[in-house]
């Protein structure tokens, strides 16, 4: 073995020891202890200084996670803006960037759980060769897992990612919903919701079951705590129906019954609940008085027509229609609430469907990640309305790249939907 080979072997052993020790130490730690553990063990792999920055709820700034947070209003702010900074570029694009051209020792590394963007790491390293960059990327992946596993029990995390007081209904909604972005090799799902600190009746949901992805969006009547309770009960009933193996029509009926049982017709929620076969692109959905789903296909939009059922909670006992559509590879499926399209600016002009879909199509052409497209959309929407929304505005965007099929699979399926690629 040459001296170079021996050095490489010792370096690989040091990296393995670092990751193993960090994982072991994390089992009995709180979120507040994670920065200290990372700093302590990262040096074993030549990563001399690691600082964890987390994005706020509206993804405007990045704030450092420290072992002992300073009381509110005390100490110097170390927030970094996402717009116009190198750290922000790493967050937006999911790529590693040097902090400055003149100092190659400091790097900004995206902190993502799968595809859910949490923040960035600032890492100092003596020599950033290909191996060091890979170490930084792997460390960021491990730190992201630690943050996600610890944050549900951490008030420190909840305070750090907020920039102002949150209403009680918003507290309910954010704790109810899944993370804002998730991806597999067959699908990308991303969602945004505003006003983030005062949302009351909007919720979204998604879940996976084999080759099926379940999707839902709700808009509950009102802008108060009761609206939050309405949305919460409707979504929880939907999840219960799914777990019992009930179809979309039965789930819609059960949601109606649950809301009628509690509110006796005084509260209702519009919604779209859907099931997407990620293998074939077949989409089934039920529309309960909501805006229909929209497909973004290249530079066109397709509004999916369907006989609407009454909103859940009206107790009209009318038949529920399950509708069907076929996605094509590269399609994006759009679910939204009327707080996006019907909100008016100070001149009384609606944001409108055309402005909404045009923004998404133009940024799709820019090949931005789906969550970054939605982050820019919601900031554009807030700017249009001078950051004053009178209604909840929620968007769920699903990107289906299409699944390649082998010739054997084609024969087994008896054919393919139009424009589906072969392996």
C-alpha cells in the first residue's frame, strides 16, 4: 500500500467513525444539543466548523440553531436573508456554494430532508476537494434527519422558525398537515399556505400506499377557530376512511356525516380528494364544491371537468361522483383554494387564474425545483396584495415525470396511455 493509499484509508475510517459516533450520540439528545454534537464530531472528518441555519415558516430568512437560544429581543440578530445572498442561493437551488470566491474554506450546503428544504449548513474545511464536498453533502443529509426527528418535541424549533405570533387555528393546521415537500423517484409533491401565521380553514394532505398517492385539499367555511376545527375534522375523517380501505365516494360521504354530526349544517368545507396511480398516471378524484383540479401540460392548462358533489357538512345526501383523468409524462397537477385566484389588490383587481397559471408555467420553463417555484409564487402573490390577504391561499403542486415501461410491462398492461415512454 502506498502512502497515498494509506492516507485515503485513514481518511475513510475517520469519516465512518464521525458519522457513526454522531448517530450514536443523537439517540439520547434534544434538538438543542444537535449543534454541539455536530461540531464535536464533524472535526474528525476535517470539517472544522459547522453551523446549522434553519429557514423560517415563510422562507424569508435563515436563522442559526444554537445550543442556548437568547431570550426574545436580546442579543444580536444573525439572520441571513434568503433573497440576494449566497446562503439563500444554496437554499433555493439545492446546491453547494462557496461562501466567497476569495475564501474557499467556507461553504454553504443545502439542508434537506429528502426534498423538503429545512435550511443550510455553513461548513469550514481546510481543503474542499471532491471527497470533502461529498462529506459535506452526506453530513447535511444526516443533520437534516436529526432535525426532523427532534423538531416535533422542540419548542426551540417552533420559536426559531417563527417571526411573529401565530393564531390558534394556524397552530392546529400546521401540526395537522404533512411536510410541505416530498419526492420519490416517480413523483414530487410540494405545497404552500398563506397567511402562514393566521391561516384558519385551509388544509392539504397527501399519503402513499403502494403505487397510489392520495391527495386532498380543503377550504373550510369561515376564518375563525371553528373553521380550523371544521378542516381538522374533515381531514381526520378522510384519513380514517383511507386506512379502513374505503373509496373516494365513501370517504366524501363520511366527511359529510362527521361535520353534520358536530355542526348540524352550520359549518361546511369544500374539498378535492384524489388518488393518483403513479405507475400509469391514472387520476381519480371527487370534487365536493371546490375549484376543480388543473393540469399544467407544457405551456397549456387543462381544467378537469367533473360533476361536483355538495360541500362536506351540508347534509344534502346527494350522490357522489368519482371522476377520472389521465396524466401524461411531465404533467403537473394543481390543487388550490380560492384565496389564490379571487384575492383582490388595493385597486380591486383579482389575482386571477391566468396570472396564477402563467407564473407557474413560466417558472417551470426555468427548470426551478417545484418547492422553489411555489416559494416564489406565494411571495409574488403577497407582493401583489401588499402582504394583506383576506382569505387563506393554499396551493398543492404535483409533478409526475412519467414512468418508463419495459416491453414486457407493456404486454402485461395491454397497452399504455398516450405519450408514455418505453425503457
